[in-house]
C-alpha cells in the first residue's frame, strides 16, 4: 500500500529516535529568569528555531494547532477582527480562536489571486475600510495544493499591513518547503512577518511538535497563553531532540520530495479525466476529479482498493502528499494506479 494521505505520516528513523536517549532533560514548565523553560533540549531547539527564522525568540509547542491558536490569542481579544483566507488551516481546520464559545474572534475573509497568493487589493481594501487587529497568511498554502507566497508578495503584504499598524502572523507549517521551492531561506521569508509557526511533524519528519517564533516580549506573553491552553510540558526534551535532529538533517532533503511530486504530476498529465488543479510547486498534488462523476471520497475509496491511500483535498479534488520515505518508485506506482482508474472510466 502506498500512503500519500499526508506528510504527517513520516516515521522517525533509528538515529532520530536515538537522539532522545542522550538528550539532556529538565522541567520545561518552570521558567528561568530569562523566561525560558528549564529543559536544555527544548531551549536549544527554541534558540536554533529563532535563529533560523531570524526572530528574537521562540516557544516549542506540542502541535501546529496549538502554536497558531496561541498566536491568535496572544495578539487578539474577543471580538477583534482578523483577516484570514477562508481555506487557511488556522481558520478552516482549527477554529477554536474564532469559535463563538471560545476565542470569539471575528474572521474577515480575503481572496487569493490566480497564483493562490493573498490578493493585495482585497487585503488593502479590508485594511482601510475596517478595524483589523491581525493579518494571517499561510505559506505554503495547504488546501491550495502547497502553493507558495513569493518574496515580492511577502514584502508587499508587509508594507500594506504595517502601514495600518496591523501585525502579520504566518502559518508556516511547511515553511521549509516554501523556502526550498522559492530558492530562498526561511529567514528571508520570515523577515516580512511579525510571527511564524512551523511544524517539525510534517515534511521535516519528526514525530511531534511545532514552534512559534516572534519578538521576545511577545513570546513571553505567548507562554502565558500556552499555559492556559494546557500546553506547558515537562521533560519535553524527549520531543525536542528528534525535532532538533530534523532541523539538522531533513531540511536539505525536502527538494527530493518536490522532485517526486513533480515527477508524479508529470505522469498524471497524460490522463484524460484527471486534471491537475495547478502544477505543483512543492510536495502536494491537487487533482480535480469532477469529470469522474463521483465524490472525492468515492474516488479515494477506488484508489485504496488498488493500493493507493489518498484523501479528499480542496472541493472536488483529491490530494497526494509526498514526504520522506516515499520513493521515486512509489511516485511512479501512484501515477500508474491513478491512470488505470482514469482509463477504466474514460474507455
Ligand atoms: C498540519 C497543519 C497545521 C497544524 O499542525 P498540527 O500539528 O497537525 O496541529 C497548521 N497549519 C497547516 C497549514 C497545516 O498543514
């Protein structure tokens, strides 16, 4: 069975797991005089994460959801308006900060342009006509199919947002996929935003964890919110050690995932009913299956019976995600299975 449901399926290798055995540990829920926790492995990970993103400070979180929701609640109070894209993960999938019983933030939606990047005019219009407290962006944009916001657009977003004194939070769950695809560094992308979260548990291949990076005083406030949410952890170095291993060893290999993705998409372009929603930029292929006359769920079921596990993606689409452990051969095999379904239906 080839499993392309998500890049969260990566499994830690032996060396990554071995890093846990030698990791120095402490109580990360107790803060020292500098406001950092007492677990040395978590501190080292936070320091390196801050360095890599070019931010002053960082805070380790158990998930990307916790990092994003902590950021939203650190910036905003109930009834504040937040500019988001309707399909971005922190709104569409996470919900808590916008929930009427919990965070009570008010979403104001902005559109993506034809390149799946935040539409500048739409955002400008919203920033000047309403009282907005925060702008949220997602790079890469998961439900658009792993599409990137390029440096020029990042810089434009910074300019218009900061002209209205509105800070920017970036959900960079796949920040390093974006940096690899854009041939730039994570720090160059993050220079244009106030805060960023990225995931260790996606393409970087660690089992658990995310990190929230931003200004020192802001991260100190975020630590209080994380605690409220139950996110204070104790010997969290057992999670931080594999994440550190991932930062040191697995960033440079993301390019390989992107090549496998492009290879598979190229084979799929020979299908007659299968249409690529867009040509893939990173590690995700989004396939429009509306001509099959079935639901994405039914399509996934058919694929699974032939040995390929995938999931519904954007409306009318199914999604293939490539990650560490998925080989070039798997990519070819996945395309073969999908083209077989295509042929059976179209003949
Ligand atoms: C996976 C994901 C998250 C959340 O990460 P979890 O660790 O699963 O909570 C946030 N944003 C995006 C874009 C993601 O893909």
